C-alpha cells in the first residue's frame, strides 16, 4: 500500500558537500547511481525513522523526480512507520550513525 508520494529537489555534488556540513545531512537521500547527487524530499519522507526491521520501503522514481513510500506488510493501528535508510528493507549494512 502506498503511504506517500513526495516530489524531491535534486542537488549536485557541490551542493551535497555543503549539505554534508549541516544538520540537513541527516535528512537527504542519495539520488541516482552515484553518491555525487542527493535529494531533499518534500512532505514527511525525511521524517521517517530507520529500522533494519522496517515495515515500509522507499522507491526512487528518477524520471518523475519522486520518492514513493509503501508498506511491505500490514501495519497495525498506532504502529510507527519505519524505512531502512540503506534503501532496501532487508539491508543490514552499517549506516553513518552506526560507524564510530
């Protein structure tokens, strides 16, 4: 089930370097096949919390400039919605906030 479809603002490598020095670093997504580009999603997308055991996933719609959030299982009433920041719901690779 689709939860949200959000337009994005795509930024280049120069913008990415600047954003990485700010608090916005934690709210951007890599965009495309290279970490040189990133995007800022509008709507609630930047606010979804991470879980390696997520109940939602996101899909990038590069041609349309959108991120789509959809459930991967039935969501119970009152349950928090989680995405896996690695891009796929079952990817358990360490994230930037796990690395010391």
